[in-house]
């Protein structure tokens, strides 16, 4: 199957690239959306979080009270580690599960992972390539301020808290240049789509799925 990772820093326009790939028929499996689903009522991660911290972390309607969790984990490094043990293996397992289920569909599968460069040692599927959406950090700040309502200080703080531009480019198999005007991105994505047509086939990530499922089960049992 053709299975790729897509990443980029905040303000890079990664979501715009993801949308254009979906329009061309790719299956997008988004790490952030997966995490939100698993933390919704009925989700396995939410159940593990409640088992550890009680119903004080829930709103009246059963949804997650995120500020309550933040108050716990950002004041205790051990609790933050516990939260990460609950979330990351479960998200990785779910993304791999969907990938395995889609393996015979013939579609290009894209793992949309914003913080890929921040976790270089994590166990990952074998990808056909890693796509990095790139632009100068100054341009990202300008867009975050102009289009997303960030202050310039907050934008720089968010960017500086992530991997550097150089760290992302170091893992790239293909770079999408999003430093130009919005209309230029279509040509970049068309160039990417052509590249994907000749990307190498990789094994279906069953072993990675099983690895993270077991880690998620162990984390839930310790909650």
C-alpha cells in the first residue's frame, strides 16, 4: 500500500494540503481528530482518564472538562506522563487499525501527524515517505496573526515550542513549499500527487497496530 505521513508546524498550512489530498481521493487519518474521538463519551481514552482521576474531569453532559485535566497534569510531571501513556498508544493503535482496514482499498493513506518531528524515536509504520509542509517561521507568524487571531508573542511561543524548521526538513521525503500565495498551493499539491503516484509500496502495519494496542491495554489497566 502507499502510506505516507504528513506533518508541518503550526501555521504551515498542513490542513490545507490535507484537504486538497482528500479531494483527490486520499484517505486522511488525522492524529488530532483521532485523539478527540477517543476522548469523547464512550471513548477508550476518556474511560481510562476517568478511572484515574474520577468524574471531576467530566462536564455535566459527560464530555471532558479539559481545564480540570490541565490543572492536574501540568502541575505534576508524573500525572502528565500518565496522560501521555493513555493517549499516544491508543491514538497510534487506532490510526493503524483504520490503515489495516483500508489496506485493500487501493487508496493513498495519509497519516496526518502534527508533532511527528517531536517524537523521532516512537515506533512507526513503514511509510512510503514523509511529507513536510514548509514555510519560513516569519510567514507562519504573519498568517497566525492575520487569519487565526493570535498575538505575535503567542504565535512565536507556539512555534518555538515545536520542532525547528530544520528538524522537520531533515526527515522529509517530499517538501511542499507553502510560502507563496494561496493559489500557488494548488500547484504544489499537484506536484505532490504526481510524486505519490510513484511512491514505493510498503507493508500493511499490522505489527505496529498490535504493538500499540498492547501498550494501550496496559496503560488502561494501570489507570
